[in-house]
């Protein structure tokens, strides 16, 4: 078995790297409030409390399920109640493997009460700061070659649905087979006018090019995995398209791919 920690160095615990200053939301609050907090603060997920006790967690993906800004939908109806939690004394390596297996990116930290939250980005940042070596060397070894993309003239309503159905947090935007930008859940949440009021029958024909970020931050197939990890941490990005020399997209890497290369 590959040794993750250098000889003589103690393991990293959850308590070492968790975020302690967290924003929570009540189960009786509305989805509109959660959306507003996520848009303002950039959070990917919020712990949900009832009388000070952790009862669930709500993510950007959950928020995307509600398309109308006026619908009076409460957190309790959409939150994930099967919360995977961690103890501050847990080993980060073991937790990372559990997060990858469960397909989650944020884990509340509990010891009788909610103490904080740890994210996949917190973990990756710790690996980068500790200068750990991943088991895979190049991006071509870990990237996904079948990439779901979108076009700049596609309507946000379709992209919104595609994100929800696929579970992907963002898509590369491609024109004439070349990548020109990225559109993510947060890009859509930040643009309040892009939300689709399906319940009222009103559809705003906002297109991807009004919301996407340009230029896209990309990788090459020959990029070193450690360099890609450093780029993700520096830019706070969890999905990076992989391109060839002519800027044509040939793959994509997300933060789970990078973390898997460290802990496998």
C-alpha cells in the first residue's frame, strides 16, 4: 500500500483543516433565502439546523430544483436528511475516500454539536500545502474523455435542467469545436435574471453567453496532476476542461479525480 503521509509526520485530522466560521440555515427557512446566501457568499452547501441541532444539508444542486424565485418552498422539503458527518479527530485521508465513494463534497463536522464543515477543496488545499505526491502523474491518466458541453446560444432553461439531471456542477461552452468559456451552477445563481419561472409559465430566453465566464481555465493532457491541483486551489475551481493545442476539448477533470489520484 502506498504511504500517504511522509515518514514521521502525523496524520492530518478533520479538525486541522475544517472551516469553523460557518453559515447555517433553519429547516423552516425558504429556498429563496438559501439561494440568496449561496449567491452572496459563494457557498456550495449549507448545514440545516432545528433548535441548534444538525438535521440536514442543502446544496446548490438542491436549490436548482426550484426554478421560481417566488415559490414558497421550505428547506425542510428539499434538504438531504441522510447527512454524512465527521468528527474533528477523523483522519482526512479516510474521510476523503468516503467522500469520493459517496459522491459528496461537503461534510459537517460534529462532536455533540455542529463545529464546522469540511469540503473537498479544504482537503485538496491541505494536500497541496503539504506538498503530497499524487499516485498518477499526468492529467491524461485521470481525465474523463466523454465530456458534456453546451453552446453559447443555448437557453439557460435547458442548461439548468441538464445540470440537475446530470448532477454536473458546470459545463464547458464550445463554439466551432473550440472551448470559449464555462458555465456553472454558481454563474446561474449569481445572475438572478437568468432564473426560469416555470411555475408561472414565464420563460426568459436568457442564453449561455450572457452568463458564462470567459476565458475558460483549461489544462493540457500533459499537465502534471500536482500542477492541476495547485491551479484548482488557486482559482477555487472544481472542474477543469482539458484541451489540445488547437483549443479543442478532449476531456475534463473534476476535484474528485484529483483527490482520487492522491488517496488511491
